[in-house]
C-alpha cells in the first residue's frame, strides 16, 4: 500500500509540474520590434499544409506569421471560448454571420477605412455583392471576404440520357427541374432530386430564389438586418410545387439523410442534387463513376441565386493592425492563388485571385462548374442563405416547427403565413 | 458492438476512394496497412498520447481518491449535516454539466488557468464527480461496522482504517470508478477544446477531431481517421479488459447494500 501511495505521489508531482507549465500562444510585439501575426483556419490538415507552404512566400523582415492549430470539428465552440478568453488570433476564418454579429458587438477591428478607395485592395477589387454583405448597418467592415459559394444543380448526364431528358443548362426553369425529377423517379431513381437546401431550415431562404425569379418578394427583406419576412403568391406557388414533388416521391422529403450525398451522387444513386460548387474539389480526388455536370439554379423568368461567403476576421485587440492587415492582404490576394490550383474549392472574393480558381477548373475539365460559378457570381438578384443575426436560432426553431410539416403535407400551405407572423414577432422583439 | 469495430477496421485498411464505394464492401480490394502510420502522423499521435495519459492518469487518481474519501466520510463518520452534504452531492448529479461551462470557464480564465491542464485535472481532486461519491458511499454502507470497530480496538485512526482496511476490501468499487473515470477523461472533448489554446497541450480526443471537417469541399480522410481511431480506442479497451472482473464485481456489489 505504501508503495502504491508513493507511486501516486510521484505521478501527481510530475503531472502537476506538466499541468502548470505556462502557455505560449498569444501574438504580439516582441522586444526587438518584430511582430508575430497569428492565424487560425478551419481547414483540413492537407489544406493547412498548403496554406503554410503558400505563406512562406510572404516576406517582411519585421513580421512572422504563425498559424495556430485548431480541430476542424466544433470550430464555432472554439471561437466562442477564444472570444470569451480574449485570445482570438490576429486573423481567423469566419462566416458572414460571425463577422456581422462580432462587428456589431465591437469585437472586431473595423477595416472600412483601409478598404475604402480604389487601390489594389480596395472594396472595388472584390466581388461587389460580397462587400455589400460584409458591411454592417453602420458602415463597419469587421472582416474581409475570402471565398464565395455558388449553389446549383449537380446532374448525372447518363441518368438524364436514359430518362430521355435534356440536361440542365443556364436559363432552365423550375418547372423543367420538377418535371425532370418526376421522370428520373419514374425511371427508377429513389428520388429524382435531392435538395436539402429546400428541405432544411435554410429552405425558406433557398425558395426565395423562386419568388425573386418570378418577380415576387423574397422570404426575408434582408438577412443581416431584417425588418420583416413575407410570403407572397409567387412564393406560395413555389412551395406548393415542392410539396407536390415530395408527395409524388420525385423530391427527397425533409429528414432525408444527406451525410453521404456526395458519395451517393458520385456512385450514380442520386441523379440530380442541389448543392454547392465545392463538390468539384472532392471529385478531383474521389473520381466519380458517372459523367456529371453542374448547372445554375433554375429560374422562372429571370435568374436569381443564393449568396454565401466566408472570410477572415480580426479581433479589436490585435496588437499591430498594420502588420495584421499586410498578412490579411497577402492571404486574400496571393495565398488562394497558390492553394486553389490543387484544390479548387471555391471562387475567391478578391477578383484578381479568381483566375487561379477558374484555371484549375478548366485544367481539370470541369467546364460546366466554371461556367455555373461565373454565372452565379454575375447574377444580380441574390438572397442570403440564412439570417446572420444573433437571434437566428429563434427563427430557426420556428422554421423547424412549421417548414418540414408544410413540405410533407402535414400542415396546410396557409401555415406559411403563421410561420412568418411568428418570425416577424421575433424580429420585432429583437429590433 | 463487434460490427462497428469490424467496420472501422475495414475502413482503416481501405484506400481513400474505396471508402466511398456504393454499395459498400466489407473487405478491401487492397490492404493499406500504411494508414496506421500515416494517420497518427497527421496529428502528432505520440505527443498527444502522452498528453492524454498524463491528463487522464491524474484525473483518475484525483477523482477516485477524493470520491472514496468523501464516500467514506458520508458512510462511516458521524458529523452534523452529513445527510445534507449527501443530498447536495446527489442533487448536483441532476445538473446538466453544460450548465457550468460558462461560469467555470470565466473562473478558470480569471485565475490564470486558461491554456493549462489544470481545469481538466484539479476539479477531479475537489470531488468533481458526485456519481463516484454516491457509488463510494453506497459501497461503504455495505461493509459491516464491526470491521471498523475491530480496527479501532487495535488503535487505528480513520486514516489508518481508510487506507489499510477499507481500500483493500473496496477494491472492486474503486477499480470500477477508475474504469469509468478513465473512460470519461479519455473521451472528454469539449473541456480540452475550450480550455486549451496551444495544440502541443491537446489530448488525443481533440487531435482526433482534426480529421473531421464540417466545411465545404473537404472530404475527411476516413481511412486515416479510422486507423488512428482504432489506436485511440486501444487504451480504454485494454483498461476495461484487464479490470473487467472487478468492474462486474463492483457493479453487482452495489445491489447488495446493507443500510445502517
């Protein structure tokens, strides 16, 4: 027993010494005037390695860039803890929602003055819709957009040929999409169309593209500072068509497990899939068995699409804003041109960096992806994919309570109005 | 239980594209044993393994030792408020652990414990697991008081009775607790995620999450993930199989409590 207690004592002392070891980690100015700029991404180990490699090209004798590791899973939890501890790195990957919320709380450095003007890194050097979306109501810009997602329809060319349907192309209509889904289903596909973007809590926003394309009103007048949500006749018409598609089995219902949808599409099990351009990067390595293409979202009379961007934010307490901005500029303008050729995941928001992305797609023979992404970026009518407000979870709860049941036909279409009335109450209470 | 582990093993031996085959095949066409070397390399496995062993080892020692002491006191000592303390411990089991995350985080940050292992270890030494205190108390209640009385007659104090008499005869109880504490600490993901900033201090649970990504365009290397996961699972499995006899004894003994 004594030996056991002695061993435990030794272990405790050794562990205690290890446990109390001081931490490094934080960035800042060193005694010799040199600056370390810290950076945190949500990328995979392979992409981080490519970013590290690209950052070796950044030369400034007074600035060292240090990437801080974080697990990809639960990035938002990690961000919340770092925010609370005031330990956010100088540059960290952020979504539009995080940027809007943190900026409004004064947690981020406002880059608006540095991005003003028409210099080589001014607001005009970015895709115009992104800068508009990254600006808060009071004109602050707490982060710089980096990559843009474009949504469209992935289609299995052989399945379309077998069903005798023309493959989707720019300008195709919602009715053509519903018709194709029905025919593909009749030809043996479990579902002709899998569109989680329509069935999930983002559904009301995604379906806004139908209303906007038909000249109607979107679900929300603004995803950043909404004043109200609306359901008009064109919107209800779009929902009724989705409901009919789900009822007939042509469209996958809410609750359909999408965790392996990319693999199922690549294996020819899903003939038509509403998703983003990012599959292209995976398809370069995973090589699908099928011939496939990527078409823009369907339209009623004019094109309308979804807006979704991610970016890089800086906390308000960054110790050297000049150095941080220099690294930020290098990341957005140069790093992507070195990383995207090997993994063309999304188009850069910085216009001059886009050639590297489109060049990689062309080189890989992904011409339909390149064309659809270009079409998406040039579509003037857009709607954000979801609310970016702090109270978004409250509206999501309401959407969860109504939207799936409406799509499944368990609740009448008239409940769309009930849902929007309740969301409008949430907006009113939080405004 | 066997099928998921078999499935993990088969994925761990597959190539990156074979993982996504539809319909899935149980046996790989080619065996990629190299995954068991490449996977651990991605997350600096040996360093994180050492971190996990230190954090888990200290948590187990602290949690089990203090729970046994508290359980002994609640079951064998007569002092005012004994029942109140017991109800406080048992009542705290009803609180979801997530409730304490924000205040505890704020506390540990304010006392300078952020980015150290202390928030993961010290609470265990302060009786951080009420379930173990409850289990220990129940086990001590099943031991006849005549044993303490005999020891007292021989001149033993409480410390002597606890260490020399009670610990040997409650072996199944504290080994059961040790297994449970090992499993809890080994698999704890949220606490190290929020308290540890430096990746050199991560335990394996956090390192494992580096394989999985929730973001667009990034297909996780499932084969490397599963290969590393099998290695990650080994220590708890070994601990369980080595001590399973006591584990069963410990659990079954709780059903024969002799309340006094």
